[in-house]
C-alpha cells in the first residue's frame, strides 16, 4: 500500500466519533486569527452542527486533515452577491439560518487544514475535492470558498486586487492555494475585502504577536495578509483581513 493509499477521506457524518479530534491536529494558523469574535464563538461548533458538509482525513487512527464548510441560504434579501465580509459573514448566516429554519441553497467552505506532518503531499487537492463532493452530495450545484491565499502574508502591503492577478507562465495563479482552487475547477470571482476582523487593545496584540505595538500606523505581523493598524492614542489595533471568493460549480446529486 502506498503512503497516499493509507489516507482515508470521508464526510464527517460517516465517522462522527472523530468530531472531537478535528481541531486537535497540529496546524500553522497565526495565533491572532482565533481572536476574530465570529471564529471564537462559532467555529468550534461547526463540526458538530454541520457534519454533512465537513470532511475528515485519517491515516490509521490519526486525524491528519480537516475540511470545514457550512450550508446557508443565498437567496434571502441582501445575500444575492457573495458578501464583502466573506468568511465571517457566511458563518453568521449559516447559524442564523439554522436557528430560523431557512433551507440552505448553497455551501461555503471555511477552511482546509492539513496536519504539519502531512504538508506538501498533495493532500489539499484531495480535501478540496472531498468538500466539493460533499456539497454535491447535499444536492447543491456550487461550493463557494472565501480563500485565504497562503503566500499573501509574504507581501502584506500589496493590495489583494493586484495580488490575485498574478499568474505564472502557464496562466495559473502564482499563489499556491489559489492555484489549487483553480486547478481543481474553481473560478476566482472577487475580493472579500473585510472577510475577518480582529481588534484588540495594544496589550492584547503584544501578547498575541510578541511585537511592541508602540507606534502609530501599519504594523506587519507574521502570518497577516495585510498590515495591522495600530492606534496608540486610543490604545487599540485592528486587523481587517481580505480573502478571495472562489466559486466551484459541482454536479448536484439527488439527496
Ligand atoms: C493550505 C494547505 C491546506 C495546503 O496543504 P498541502 O496539502 O500541504 O498542499 P499540497 O501539498 O496539496 O500543495 C498544494 C500546492 O501548494 C504548493 N505548496 C505546498 N507547500 C508550499 C510551500 N510551502 N510553499 C509554496 N508552495 C507550496 C504545492 O506545490 C502545490 O501546488 P502545485 O500542485 O501547483 O505544485 C496547508 O498549507 C495548510 O493546512 N495551511 C494552514 C491552514 C491554511 O492556511 N489553510 C488555507 C486557508 S483555508
């Protein structure tokens, strides 16, 4: 059996006992992202509440990757366009709809995270394919994704609108994660300029980043896609993360 063959990927609903271990994998998310209040309050519940649209990868007994997506109703008033407030917005909509009993009309990905020991083996393609398949299996014709380009943090001062135009000689996006989405069939639609917001006192930001946060203006923080804005007069700093909306058309299967 090859290494690739030993990894099994399924919708979480088929292996619900793994839900509690989904967030335990060794990941490389910057610490400050968990202080987005939307993520902080809702993300940990997604695997329990939406197991049909989440996928899990295991290697033997070990959980080695998670893929999370949520269903929401995209035809209600004000939801005709993919939201400028991307990631935060779809997570809020998914929970609002769940409470109100609004039938979902589409699915949005939230994240794919691969365990540090399993990076660089092509697993992200298989996880994204599994999320697309889960959306199709729920009878939907599209999987939306507010994508966080993985190399954008290296150039935080470049506007996202310029960044997403960058192409290699073969015409594919220069950014590795955008490239995965496009290679597997996704279309880059537009930037979500305020996909996630993290605000805090300067003391909190020092704690989250180890940086001094002692001067007004833009601060480059490792892992941040754009600079964090520091305001010493008011003792606060704010990070507004841009993401990129990608649309994947999928072939719905009857549910
Ligand atoms: C993004 C992530 C899921 C990619 O997973 P992965 O399984 O390691 O990626 P793959 O091995 O499938 O490689 C995907 C592409 O990225 C490229 N790539 C992988 N690691 C890279 C690196 N360190 N630097 C540059 N490119 C890289 C690969 O070459 C490949 O592109 P190609 O097929 O066109 O050559 C993983 O890095 C991760 O979990 N990151 C932390 C969470 C995150 O940022 N998730 C994405 C936002 S939701």
